């Protein structure tokens, strides 16, 4: 049987002409394609009540947390910074419940960009709400208007980490974030850093807890980059 991979979905709330003003549940197609290419069965989990998280996690083998809006600073007990962008507290609370339930059921988690940030927050860490508050900021972490298939900055992969088994010592990545990990959750360790010292990868300190995250977007490059596809292959088939 194919491994069932739940992808926590996002919601388009603002009316657009494309969908005749209707709200839309979605996930980036790259996640779906990458999971299918890894011989997994992707299922999008719509934003729902946190009370339903247990039932959703019961139905899947593994969980992917995708990118998207900023995370509400309510979750780490800070007031909103003036440069905070769009948040969706309903999504935050539902995905937080998914994380807690996946950990409870010992089901693996792969967290990308916002997903990595939320994982850190749920486990007790905090975020820079905007990189202007990070004193060592010297790298362009929001590469727009450069297209995502073009990697723009290096990350250093630390030895004796899960990522080091999958990636070279230094690796070029794409980058689309203005928030970043600040205080690392006590149960996590950093596995990769940007040249200006921001955390670009995480895993659990407990080897029995199967989770890892990256700050870049391998779902946007997996079709042209076998190394990024390898992250999904590993997660779906081996982790």
C-alpha cells in the first residue's frame, strides 16, 4: 500500500475574480507532485476545528506542514510587530493541534518554511516577526522577484544531523520568508544555518521523534532538482 501523506491545507479567504469571490482550500501543487513522485498518496487536510485533529491524523501515515501566512504572535505571547503580515489564527490553531496529535501518535512530520516556524513555536520556541528585528540580517531571505527555481543563498548543513545524510555540507536554496526562528524550542536542534546565522533546518533532539524541517521550498524545485526531490523520497519512503 502507498504511504498516505497528509498535507495541511491553506485557505484563500479574500475574494478574487479567478474563483468568482469564493473561498478556496488549497495546497501548492509542488507538494502533491513531489509526494506522488515519491510513491506516496497525498491528501490535503482542510483547515478545521482543532478538535478534529486526532481524527485526521488517524487517517494518515505522515504529515507535511506547508508554507503560507505569518504565524500569529499570540502563539508565543508577543504583541504584533508593525511589519507583521497576514495571519490566520484558525489555521495556526488547527495545525498546532495536528502537530500535537502527530507527535502523540508517533507519526513523522516534514515541515517547510512557515511549517518549520510553527513547529518551533508549538514546541516552545519563538520567531522574529520581521527580519528587521534580527541584528545580524545581511542576506536576502525574500528573493522575490527572482523565480523560485533559481537558488539564491547558501546554507551550511551541520554534521551528525539528518539533513547531512541527505544534503552536501553547503547547499544553495531558494528563499521566501521575512520571519525566522528566534528562540529554538528546547526539544529541537538546528541542522542548518544561513550565512547570516539564521536557522534554516531543524530536527528533534530525541532520535525517536521523527520530525524535520527546512526554511526553504523544495516543493518549488523538486521537479528540476533531484536533491530536493530526495527530501520527499526520504520522508515518504524511509522516515
